[in-house]
C-alpha cells in the first residue's frame, strides 16, 4: 500500500513528524496496527540496518531513524490486538551488566531489534543477574541480550548465564552478548548462544537463534 511505502521512506530519512502523520493516516484507512509495523516500520528499519552494516550511514543517522520509528510505534503499539502482539518475533530482555554504566551500544541494539519486529524490554544499565532472571520470568522472554563495555564487567555476563541456569530458565531463553571488549571466543567460553559485534548483526543473530531467516 502506498501509505506504508511512504512511511518506510520517511523513516529511512528520519522524518519523525511525517512517520507520525502517515501512521495516523494508515489507521484512518483501516490498516491494522500489526500491518503498519510489519509493512511500514520494519521495512524502513531494515534499510537502515543494511546501510549501517555497509558503513553507508553511521550512529547519528541510525538514532534519527530510530526516533522516527518510535514516532509510529508509540501510536500503534497500544492498539495491537493480542493476536498481533503474539505475532512479534520474540521478546528480548536487554541491559548493560552490573557495574557498567555504558548505554549507547545497548540502546542501538534495542532500537534495531524493536525495528526488526521484536518486543524489547530495556532494563537499563548496571543490571545485576537477578534482575535479568526476574525479567525473563515476568515477560516470558525468548532472548536475553547482555552488553558490557568494560573488561572488568565482562565476568558478570557469565554470572548472569549461571543465574539463569540456577533459576531453571536457561533452556528456554537464548543469550546474546556484545560490547567493545567482547569476542566470539569469550561468548563461547561463557556459554552464550550468540555474539554480535554491532547492532545490525545483533538483529541477524537474534533471528538465527530462533530459526527465523
């Protein structure tokens, strides 16, 4: 539908006001909130993700596009039916681990995941293992995304995975890790399911972990 293509295009250039207008127009035309997300907002963020991955755009452009996406999501999310909400790809509990207050990378990953169709529960920064456990239980999360920018806080990623295991939740949730000092080798050593070096790759990893192309 033309209005959804216009919405995606407006998102790509970061025009939040236009995305908001087109979201309201789409609703007035009878397009469901789920289709607005799936056929308008998600395709726009997919373009942003690809351009970011190819270094055609950088963090400021991604943040501007994400703000435009939020302008549309803030309108349609409260209107989602239970069936439409259940059709989301999964639920990700994301946070920067205990002792670490860095959030730019974590925020980017959260925005990209939401733009790809995941429900995102952002727990913020300095998140202890027990808070991740509580959030997984409360939201029946499919994924946990752990961020660390300090080498001294990386060990908390392992402690969080152990806490999920001790709580009997490890088998039901996929754990992703990332951050400047984190490597694939470290992810393997601590028993994480996935590692992503950047926000656009995080979307690919999250999908792969649940068998979504």
